[in-house]
C-alpha cells in the first residue's frame, strides 16, 4: 500500500489504482452543482507561464467545491524581483495556501517545489515534462467514448518533442495497455521518443499512423518551433495536418482530440476541429471535473 | 634534520617499477630512500606506521576549480586544498575560470602566493585566450614563467579552428599542453543533460555525444599538424575515446583524463531532476561508461581527474535547467577509484595509482612528482584499499556540499596525505 497521494507531479509517480480512483471520482463530479466539500480551503494558483484553460478550470474547480483561490504570477510579485522558486513556494504556503497549483516553464519545477514545500503541489504543466491533469482528463474523455483503454490505437500527432501533454498521455495510456503512436517529422518525433513507455512507437508517416486509429490526438505546432528545422511550414501542413480526408484513414468511430490551444489551419483544419468526431469541447468540460477530483483527493476531502 | 620514515606499507610506485613491501624515508622535503622493511630504521626523527596500506606517490588532480579569485562563496584555495588533502591529493591543477579569469601572470602568481593558505601544491592552468573569450591568445611564455603548467579556456571550448591551431603551435614550442573542454556549444544550447531516453522522459534538452567527439577529432588533426600537445579534459563519450585511441596510434600528442563520476554514474541517475547529477560534460549512457572503463584499462585514458566544481546551495537548489553545472569530487575520488575501478572492474591497484600519479605528472610536466624515486618531492599518499567507510558531505572540508555521494559507502580510504615531507592529513 502506497500512502495517500500527497502531490500530483506526474503520471509516472501514480499507481494504476490511484489513476482509476481519480477518474472514478471525476465521473461523479458535477461542475453545475456547487458544493462545500472544500469550504475554508485556500488554493494558490502559481502561474509562471500564461494559460487559459488550465488556470481557469483549476480556478472553477476549486470554487465549485467551495474553496477560495488566489492567482500569483511573476509580473507584479516578488518573483520578478529575483525570489527563488523555493522561497516563493514557502511564502505562498506560509500565507496559508492549503495547496499550490503550479505552471512553470522549466521541466521538473513541480518536483523541486514538492521537495521543499509541505503542502500538496499540483503540477499544472512543467516545461516539456508533464501535464498530468491533462492526461487524466483525456483518459476520462476517451473512456466516455471507448469504455476501455486497453488495446486502443492512439495516434498523437504534432510536436511531441516539446509536448508535456504527449509525455503524460503516453505514460498514462501505456499503463492501461493502449498502443500509442507518436507521429510527426523527425525533429518533433525523434526515435528515442519510443523509449518513453511500453507500447509507444514513433512514426514519420501520418497516413500509415492513422490506419486503424481509435483516437487521434493533435498537438499544437508553433511556427517558430519549425524555424531552422528540416521541414517548412508548408511541408508540415502537407504531411502532418489532420484533415477530413486523413481522418477517413482512422476507424469510422475514431475520436479527434486536441489539448488546446488549437492553431486552426496548422495542425488541423476547422472541418476536423468542429467536425462530428471532435471531442475538443468535451475535453475542456472534463477538465473542470477532473481538476475537481484532483483537488478533492489531495485536500483529503474525497470519500 | 626534518625526516619521516613510513614503515610497514606496501609501496606502489609505477614510475620506478616498485610494487612490494618497502619503507620510505623522507628527508628535507625529498624522498631520501626506499628500502626493504627494517633497513632504514633509526635514520628518522619520526615514523608513520602504514601497515596494511598502500604507500603511493602523492596523487595529482589535473582538473579542479578552486574558485579564487572572485568566487570565495563557493570555495577558496585554502578550503579547496584542504579538501584535496582529505582526498589524498598532494597536487592540484587549478582551472582559470575565476573572476576575473586567470589570463595573466599576476593572477597566476597570486594563486600560488603563501597567503592563499594552500595545504597542497597548487599549479595554475592559465587561460588560453584573453578573458577566455575565444578571441585573442594570451601570452603563454609569460604565463609559463609565472608558474602555469598548461593553458585552457575550460568551461568553454576553443571553437575557432584558427585559434586552436595557433594555441597548439605556441604551447607546443613551450612544451605545455592545451587543455580542451571538448564541447561544440553550437550543438548544446539550452541543454542540461545527456541526450537519450532519460532526457526525453524528463523533457530536458540533451547534449549529443557528437558535440564532444567532433571537437576531439578536430583537435587531433590540429595537434598532428602543429606537433602541439592537446589534453582532453573530462572525456565522457565512447566516440571521443575512440578518436583519442586512433590519435595515439597515429602518433599525435594527445592525452585524456576521465572523472570518477563519468566512470561511475550514468544519465539515468539524474532521476527526478536531482541537480547533484548535473554537470558538464553530462553523465552519459551505460555504453559510454563501459567504453571509459575499457579505455582506463587499456591505456587510452591517461589520468583520473575530479573536475571538482564547488557551488553554493542556492546555486543548486533551483530548477534543474537553471542549476549550476558541476559537483565536488576531491574527497571521494580515491574511494570511488578503489571501489569501482579496482574492486568492481578488477583494475590492478598499480594501474589505478599510475592514473593518479605518474601519468598526470608526466602529462603536465610536473618535475620530480608522481614518483617515489629518491630525489622526488616528498609527496606521498597512503591509503587502505580494504577499509570501508561512509562519506558524510556535511563533514566535507570543501566550502560546498554539492556532491551526489552523500551517504555512500565505499571501500578504500585515504589514511594519510603527506606534502613536502609533512603529514597534512590523517584520516
């Protein structure tokens, strides 16, 4: 028996049972019905990087459960005066935060904070490393449609190298027996990426990767990340953009996902993003439920 | 007459071909005699009982950062040399990436002044270019005269072909090595560890082996053309090792050192972003480590050097990518060499001692050091190759505690360090 979950740092540290219990709890959460489960609790949102959906959904999740939140960002705080991450964490904890939700540009930042600060830490994205709440909400979304994860073919297409979403998703889905195909140009999908977890393969041909896919997950592709690479924006779009034609290569009941923010016309077309197979809106809704479950569990209020 | 007799020990002195029980007499700062047990009795004022221990020429570390001048919050020459003494090193070669950079005769002399309080011999390695900016060569002849035993821009590579060519040419004429930190920084921007499965998993940019190997390959070509001597600092990859092996076969004047951490640890040990495993060059793969062990055994590697790189707590207790590169190493190197190289990989103690004494002395031209032949400086390292002990970083003599080995148990412990005939450390 592992001790109860103290912090949510990455998928790797979670047991399969812990993942299942978070998902089960998330299914029972209803963002339209406010509760007092976390009444009196204070959740600090420590965001070193910009974010729309993650920050807002953690904030709504906390407030729906009756907790109060406060946002701390580098601008207009001591962070821009050169305060270290550990000192900022100690300060926020001593001000009375019961949990800290952190987004940070450096991989491993949440691990550092959790090593020194004695309140639960929720990793809301650390550099290129992990984004565990996203993988959990994605698993919730997939299981809503597929009822299982075992044996599914999940194609994650785009800039895998820079993506914490890809890493967290692949680790979680691998744990439940899915086959994960990373797809993109070699700069975005290096061969070594297949070593991430059992069942992960790397593929540089989207038309092959999509065949028989149950889930197609597109990742954001930033134009500036293509600068100086072997592939141009035009080539990327020609070879890796998810289009209605390409979606036909996947299984007829395949679902299309995207963690956002979507760059329409780059990694996918509007026809796909807004098409019948798209679960993008559902992912966002599940984000609030999943984050309600995470906060309830870490703050000890989950049954 | 100041004298000390070391009795009962097993002398291992590769430079003079001795590997047996012998007594060693030190007198007036020199080795006076090495003779069969009992033969030298009554000739000394004091004696040191080395029963069960190896008596070796004083160990020489070709690569340390003593941080003075300018960064005394990390280390001083006094504290760094005290750590050297506790680790069995009687001589250390101090890198020039101080503040300001040691690119002048003044700083080179300042570092060697008695007021610095050094417990062991300190040999500065001066900057190869002014300010280590990689633009204009320093005055090698003047630096050598002031006591520099080599030139380097350590921490930064000498990237320009032209500059490296001229440096090797100028240093070659003076018979001093150009020490190269082999890293093509054009391939390692933003990198904080080795490129591989672990860097991918952790979401950290990784340094490819090629960034080291390509510079070593180029330096071999330039050393061959100039007849200069290039010394590869902290070699870490199998490709660079193979290049050195080929260069030596071709008769190029190339030598190489390896650190205890590179032959002991691998990139996976970074674990969950432990900054005590962050250094440059980074910890590499198992295959690289295996190649280094082979290179140590077959003579491709010439020396074990620590790359002792002290940093204050606040420089390591930060985000991994923002943490300073480097770990301390002076107090654990001999124990790691015995534990890993000798006991685990069966490297003869003879070879291990050679890598720590005779060979580094030869590479950097340290006359009458690295040997116990009569007339040599009275620098001696006495260690017990069977003694088990546990390293406690909080007891370290270094000002900094940035070591991955805190709490590690080793076999093989330094028992005494003797510099200039005086016992400066007993453990």
